[in-house]
């Protein structure tokens, strides 16, 4: 899931819930435009990957930094 305008209200809820930190590595994240992504940019992450039938429901989405989200690949990582 990219860093576009997907559900800004969901991003705000998750940002508040997670204290602005990555669900995996706990780094403080920045809000960035998709064209200017940085390792600490905020991204929406499917905890159960879509390829593993993970859906878009709120319970399956968290905020992860760009580094963790893109580096996860096929691995199973447990969020903090």
C-alpha cells in the first residue's frame, strides 16, 4: 500500500495509536509524499500480507517506516 491519500483518517488514528512510531522498529516516522520517500517515511502496512489473504480492514493495517515495509518481503515479522 503506497503513501498516497489512502484514508487520511485511518493514518491519523494509527499515528495517534502508535505514537508516530514504526510498528516494527519503533523509529519515529515522517509524513512524506510518495515521490520523496525516505527510510523513515510513514507507510501503511498490511500485517497479514495481501498475498496471504490479508485484507484492508483496520485490524490488519499498521504504520511502518518505509525501510521496514519494503524490507519485509516474504518474511513474517511480528509488530511491536
